[in-house]
C-alpha cells in the first residue's frame, strides 16, 4: 500500500482506540461514583473531598478491578482498554515495559483468586487514599479507610499471611505509577480525539492528572 494509505489506516485505527478507551473511561467513572455511595461514611465527606478522591484514584480503582479479565500470556487487556496490548504499542501510546509490568501484576492478582468481597474492600481502600490529593478533612477519610482495613482483616482472619499479601498488592499497585502513564495517554487523546468533547466528566478528570508529576 502507498505510505499515505497506511498512515490513514493507522490514524483511523488510533481514533477507534481513542473511542474505545474514552467510552470505557466514562463508564468506569460513572461506576466508581455509584460504588463510593455504598462506602459507609463516604457521603458524609464534603463534596470537595469526594471529588478529589474520585479523580485521584480512578486509574488504580479501574485497573485492579479489570485484572481478572486480563490474559497475561497473550497480553490482552479486557475491561477499560479492551484490546491487545500491541495496539497501544503500535501507536506509541504505552511503553513495552509498562505493559509487561501491568501483565505481571494482573497475573499475581489472578493467582490470588480474590473473592468478590475482598476485591470490593480493596477498591474501597484505594479510593480512600489520603496521600493522593489535597483534602479538607483527611482525618475523616483515614477513619473511613481504617474501617475498611478492619473489614479486610476480619475476612482474612483465618490466614494472616493473606491479609499482608493483599495489602502488599496495594503497595505494588502504587509502584506501577498508573496515574502518570494513563495521564500521558489521556492527554494525548485530549489533543487528538474527536470523542473527548462528548464526555465532559473525562475532560475534568484529565485536567486533574499531571503526567509529568
């Protein structure tokens, strides 16, 4: 094929990828909003703190929930991204090392065979991370998070090692630095995606992510 036709095909494919991720992100944010309503005490936080927590944690909240649908061997990501990893690499949207780290993390999560309740509590703990953003009342947020940690401790009371393994996975999740990579990805789409204007909530989230931090 002539070079210009190949470039056109690549641009069309990139737009398709952009549409898939943008639509998936919109669904994720809406789900996260409904999710936090079920956390005891979350609705008692001031609206500013609620908003800041949601924007600061959506990457990790979404990723950890999607790990059960990844295929690490074939490097296929289902859920928010919903495509083979090589599509992202083809368009320079993700570094190969980051893809490998995500897949390795997903494999470890799958091997743990988390129950629905364990995953729910872990996602709640993630949302209530006080060190990810400026909060008006971080002490109140910490109190709510500690309640969830106690729930997790109770659920794993028959295996103390499992509790620390799950907590360790939250620490490992931080080391992926998802917010930086996803922030860069989304800012790329903000410049080029014709679909972004249809999702004002996503534009606000992108504005809160600094890929250079």
